[in-house]
C-alpha cells in the first residue's frame, strides 16, 4: 500500500521535458568552451577549449588531449544540428551568480 502511494505521489510530481526549457536555455546561451569537461574514457578534466578538434569529417570531432578518444561531435545541417557528448561524462559550465 505504501509503495502504491509513493508511486502515485511521484507520478503526480513528474513534469514533461518542457520543464527543462529554462535551465537548458541558460546553459546553452553561454560560451561552452570555458566549461570543464570530463573524458568518459580516461577521466581527464579540462576546458572544452583544450580539446583537439578535427574538421576533416562530416562536422567537427573533438578528442581528449590525454587519451585522444572522441569526447564530442557536432554536425550542422541546413536546418538543425546534432551534438554528441557520449565521450564526456559531464560538463561543468560556469554561470554568473
């Protein structure tokens, strides 16, 4: 009975993805090159600006300066863009207080 009530309360407090609009707009409106990223392969932490970027691909491929594994990829199409961050475990983005 308690689990059912807990699940019901959790479901009532759940929001859809539109609740992320404000926080994501704040994050993506800043210069992300100053953010500190952690490489998912070797764990090295460093600024996005310190990644090794290769432009001779369909888009931009950024590799870790420590282990040279792919950290992120950006592909720009005519009306949209793809951002692949599977090579990063986190980005710490500095924000104004």
